[in-house]
C-alpha cells in the first residue's frame, strides 16, 4: 500500500486519481467508499446516527465505527473533514 499512498501524496491530478480509482476498484467498492464519506460528512454536520442510517440505507454499526474514529484524540479523519467542510 505504500506505493498507493505515495502516488496519492505526490499527484495533484484529480482526473488521474479518479481514473486510478475507477480502474482499481469496482463500482460497488467506489459506492461503499462514497457512502463512508457521506457518513462522516453527516456526523460532522451534527446529524444523528439514526438519521444517517435511514438516509443512506446503512447499518448503525458502520456509522458507529466512523463516529468512534472522529472522537479519538488527534483524529486525522476529523482534521480532514473539518478542512473539507470549511471550504
């Protein structure tokens, strides 16, 4: 995975990253990744876990995992989403 991380860190080409994802992952895997992004976004906006589960048709367990990560001290996930939501 180190090579993947390095590629993503070094490129500023959004189209290349999108193409990489579409070639590397199935449509279902990309959809799952998108749902995880939506889960974290919803949590960061203050939506309830039940509301997110209902709207995205996902289990509460999947949402709880994201919620726990956001609550950790020094959470990089939280930092990334705070930056993204402030744009």
